[in-house]
C-alpha cells in the first residue's frame, strides 16, 4: 500500500522517544530514509541504530526547534546526507502542567516557542526545499487539546494555545502551499501512552475519570498514531490537505 514511500526522505522532530521515535521507526520500515532529530544527539543516535539494525537508513541530528539557526543546520544536514526532503513530521513538543494563575511568562514563552514557533520554523525551512522539487508532505502533530471541541483542559493553557495555533497554521499553510504540490495536515491525538502523560497516570482518579469519557476505555499506543502518519505521508492520501485528523478512541464523539 505504501510502496511510494520507498526512497523518500523524512525529518522527524522530537524523535528520541515516545511518538516521535515510533514515527521514525515506522517510516523507516516503509523504506523511508529518516532524519531523527531532538535535543539529545546520543538519544537520536540510539534510534538511528535501531533503524540500521533493521536495514534502514537514518541520520541523527541534534536540534532545538525553537532556534532558527539550529533548524536550518538540521535541514542542511538532511540535504547533505540524502539530497532532498520529502516529508516533515513536526512532532517536537512539551507539556508542563501548571495552574493558569501560577503560570509564569517564561513558562508560557517556552511552551509556545517549542510547540508552535518550532513547527513554524521547521515547516518553513523544509517547505523551501520541497518547493524546489514541487512536492512534499508536512504533518503537524497537534492534540485534542486544540480548542473548539467542547472539552476543556485545565492547567495547560499554554499547551492548549500552542496546539490550537498548530491547527490554524496547518489550514493556512495547506492553502498557501497547495500550488507547490505540498500537502499539509495535522494529527490530533488523545491520550497516548508516552512519557508526556506520566504525570496524569500518577493520579488514579484523574485517569479513571478520563477513561470513563473515552468509549474505547483505553489509552492509545504510539504505533496507532504512527499508522496515521504513514497514511498521511503516502500518496494514498493524495487528496488530503488542510485536515486535522483526530485519533482519540472516540473521546470527542463520546
């Protein structure tokens, strides 16, 4: 089904662990050459080593997505190694739980810098390369905490603002870049089994209450989200752009 992905080149940000790592491994299994990017070179290299053990190709690149110069170096490294960029998975993000009245300006800025500005910088840098070949795919990782869905998320106002911004940016980029044959979509996961939800798991009552609202009564796996990444990266989804696809076990429907 995904034969068209063989030989393509993808950059995955926030790929040293969690969903990003799984996205990298899943794309590599489909024959994609993967640039594994995150803030730890050693951790990125471990993922690349996993990819190589399975006969795939990868490159580890340390990058803080909130810094333009580091993003540009990441893109340059990808071009130097593989000659092109076909796919960007904007996965890097943080979530720090803090009551709104106690949230500092620095905490707000850091979350928006990484979660939203980082996606902007990576999308812009990669789209400039994709434009040269008149084709590309950008997949932005948002969240069900994106606003306008009837569910409030206390203690993460900065995170919600960033994820809502990602959806709005995705729609804008999809309309601007369509003429260059660059598709831009977002994925909005619900609760997924990653280190990001560890603080929630420490509160059994909160987890129980949350799962009671999810019709499938379970947390999703990174692999389930990666399957969606694979679909959106492939030409199988060639008529999709500007979409925010929710994968949440039926949470919003419930």
